[in-house]
C-alpha cells in the first residue's frame, strides 16, 4: 500500500476530502484536523468520570513504573 501527503487550502479541503472518500480504491484517510470544542469537552468529562471511579476504588490504575516500563 502506498502513502500520499497532500497540502491544500482550507477552502478546498472539505471538497477534496469528500472526493477522496468516494474513491473506491482509497482504503484509509488520515487528517490532521483539530478536535472540535464538543470533542474536547467530551474527552474532559470522560477523564473526570474516570478519575472519580479511581477515587472510589471502582477503576484500576497503573503505577508510574509500570507505565514507564511499557514505553
């Protein structure tokens, strides 16, 4: 499989992306789009919910040493 990088203007970006998605031979499209405000808020809420579960002992944590060893 080959990889292509294309630089385009913001004005033409959405049109090009739509065209690429409709090509039957395009298997995957990766973009560098910034997350929307809603996505950021949703991710923060999920993080706070996870933190609350950890504080209540209902979610498992990983020690810093284990985390660093996985890297």
